């Protein structure tokens, strides 16, 4: 089973219908016109923004975020601890914003392919030179890797549209990137976590830029999850969402590489890695 945009929308609708205190709203649209939906839960003044699926093959991150939101809401209603955390207290001291699928076009292309009659199919075939996109596609519908498109050490890793690592014509050239950037700027986010797969690693700095307490918080996230705090290398070291957040705001920002294996990680793996990543989010909320 794979987790595409339609499943995400169905899960969001069901979640918001069941729990009226979860607010859902669009922060923008993808290249192909899909809504980039954000959910908000909590009425506190400290704001944590989490996101998933910057890359098409990393839809397990979207499934994780949706499961976490459901369990968080259920613990709040039932007045039960969530992995030992008092959710009522977290709810009233913090606000959690979540965009589970930053790149819905890329996920759909990776999961379902793209119909030959779709004009984007013709454009991608012409620009990328491949005809089958299933299980190789990480970029958006224009062949731009969104997580290299942020204005943070932006530079070309690839020279033209590609299944991955093409940074675009210029920083924030893509509507998905601009939607995230504009949302974060107007919402005054205090901490950001971008979920990716895979590797079991936590990144907290960018080009030597570290916000106050970031390393301390990263070590706490590692302690509750068993993940390793490390520094990204190569193309993973620039142009990303966390990189831009650190550069622009000097506030704590983290990339979490959940799970181990080869993308796309099977959704069945979520049962194994769910608790460690849920503990990361709860610990982050505790340390806002």
C-alpha cells in the first residue's frame, strides 16, 4: 500500500470532522493545482511547524504526521498520557502546525505515475528524458527538487529538470517552496521540523549556523528516539527547508531522517518507527 494525495485528503477530512478543534486551511497550491493543506492544533503561544513529503518517494512521512495528529487529538479528548506526555498541557502552551505533504504532485507521480494525456507528462518526458516515473520520482511536477529550492546556500546540483536534486532556475522558483516560506514568515514560527526518510539521523545546523539551544534540543530528540545527531554532507547540506529557516530566523530547526532502508520505505514500517518519531515531536513541543 502507498500513501498518495487522495488518501491524505480523505484522512484529513475524517480527522477534522471527528475533532472540531483541528483547523485545516490551505497555504497555497502545487504546480498542478493541488492544495497544500495545513492543520493546526493547540491554542498556546509557542508555535511548532512540521512538514513531510518534500520528496515524492517519502510519503511515509505524510502517513506518520497524519497518524500522530489523530493520536494527539485522541489523547487530548480521552485525557490520557501520550507516551508519558500530558497532552492537555502541551495543547494549552503550544500550537502545532502541520503540512503533511509539501509535494503532492511529486508523491502522486511517484505512486501513480502520470497519464500520457496529461500535458505535464509530455513536458517531463521532454525535459527529463524518461518515460516511467514510478518509484524514482522525488521532484515536483516541473522536475524541481523542492528541498533544494530554498534560499539557503542555493546552487545547482543538477543543470536541468531531473527526478531529484535539480534546484530550479532560482531560489523559491516553485509554488510549493514559496507557499512554505510565506506561511512561516507570516505565522512567526518558533521551531521547525522537516521529516524525511531515511537514515535515523537528526540534522540541526546549516553551514555552521546554529540557533541558541539547538544542539541541546537535538540531543534530547536523539535521546528519546535513538536517532543520531549528525551533520549532513554533500547535496543534503544546502538548499533545504530547515537550512532556510535557520538562516533566516536563527531559531531551532531540524531535519529528521526517519527509518532505515531504501526509499520508498514500505508503509508497514511505520508501525516499527512510529513511536520513536512521535517521541521526537512530543519532546520538541515540550522544549518549545
